[in-house]
C-alpha cells in the first residue's frame, strides 16, 4: 500500500504521517509479521541524489531559481526516489508512507507558481512513472492559522517557507481542487482540530482501505 500526506507547511501533516507509520509498524509487530517493512520517506529527499537536490531547492540564497527549474528539480528528486525506493518496495508488497508527493508539485508549482497545469501533469506522470498513491491525506488548514503557527515557531524559514500569504492561498485552493477532482484517492482532513482527532480520521480511512484490499 502506498499512502501520501499533503498540506501546507506547518499543517501538521508530518506529525500525522509519523503517527500512522508508528501505528502500522505496531500492527505488523503484534501480528508477528517481522518481514513486512513500512517505509517512511519524505519529499524532496529519500535518496542520496534527492537529498542533494533538496539542499539546492531549500537554500535561501538560491533566489534565482526559475519556476520551471523548480518544477524540474522537485521532479528529478522524485524520479530518483520512485525508481530507487518506492517501486522496489511496492513490488515486494511493502508499505510506503510518503510525506509529500506529486500533489505537492501540482499545488505549489502548478496552482502556487502558476505554471501550466497540463505541463505539470505531464512532468508528474514522467517523474512517478505512473506510480500513484492508493490514498492521499490532505491536512487542510487556513492560511491565517499557518501564519500563527509560523510566528509561534520562531525559526528561520527555508526558501519555500518564505513565500507570502497569497502564494499559500493559491496552494491551499489548489489542494482542495485536486481533492475535488479525485475524491476516490484524496481525503481532506481538517488540520485545525486536535492531533488525536486528525489521527483518528486518518486511521479510519486507512482501515477502510485495508479492509477493501
Ligand atoms: P520541507 O522542509 O520538507 O517542508 P514540509 O515539512 O512542509 O514538507 O520542505 C519542502 C518544501 O518544498 C515545502 O515548502 C513544499 C515544497 N514543495 C514543493 O513546492 N513542490 C514539491 O513537489 C514538493 C515535494 C515540495
């Protein structure tokens, strides 16, 4: 099974992805199934090459990166991850949980930066070799709440996190539109509620998928 988590920076999606991985691993353990691996990866990153591309993408000094170069770099990183990690794992019947995947590219580079959506779709198809998640959680949160969380975090932001409010509004709307177009794969969850509520909703959807598979 291939599960991805999506959402704006500071939406809490990484926490939710981690909680799900712990739960799936505990489930395997209690079933005595030590051979079933649950991979937890994040994008951009997850392979030696992809981590190097990540460093280029998030470096605050790299303000000259064009929108198209940004699209291609995220996608190059993904292509490497898909062929080195995701496809081999799925072929072995293992579980892959990924913190961000190609919906990030559609939302950030397509809707956020305003690149042609059809071109983004083609690049996504090329980078993923048609490997689509079985289920994708969009942890949805308002941009106002994101601003609160950013201010509270009091940390230095990377190049992507330094984007303005309007950019984030476009990305958020992008995610909601993608979810609207593919209701069978994407599940939108209200990220403004308590962590345990979000965790519970995620688990219910995963259980439903597991029961069907
Ligand atoms: P990261 O520090 O991993 O953020 P997060 O914890 O929110 O996932 O940085 C990834 C950044 O890159 C994040 O701002 C979203 C952005 N991004 C894109 O713009 N396009 C993409 O295809 C991906 C995978 C990420």
